[in-house]
C-alpha cells in the first residue's frame, strides 16, 4: 500500500452527509507512515457520482486497471481508517498530475492553500 494507490475499503456506519459503505479510497498518508505499520491509514473516499463543477473539492479519475468506473476523489472528506477496513487493491494508481490536483484540493479543503 503506497501513497497514490486506490484500494477498496469498508467505510462502515456514517452520520449525516459522511461518505460510507464499501468504496474505493485513495491512500494519502506518507509512505514512511505506511511502512511503520501504524494501525490506521489516512485516505480520501471516491464516488461514482461525478460532478464536473465541483473542482477543486473533487478530482476526476478515469476508469482504468481495476477501477471499473470513472470516479471522483472527494478531497473535502479525509479519514483515518483502521487497516482492517482496507479490503483489496491496489485497484489503480494516480498519475502525477492527478495526485497534484488531489493535493491542491485537499489543501483548499483544509484552508492551507494561502
């Protein structure tokens, strides 16, 4: 599991507008954290509900590899998941330009893009 990989994960029970159920997630944490075998993984969820006008808070990833549907990374909903919630993957890996767009969207969502 590496930063930029998309894996299938079980997000579980949610409240309100939180993203739930079993869906692809993008691994965002640094590879050094993953190598340290921490119990959790920092991810961003993906959705098949593509909204082209939602940039930078959604980044479109075309279907490829084992990611069977064009999807969007939801940069405004980062989560830490227990590793037991990660089911299988990687489904695909983001290209450098896609990862840059996700990072820009996450920084905007966190108010760190000043």
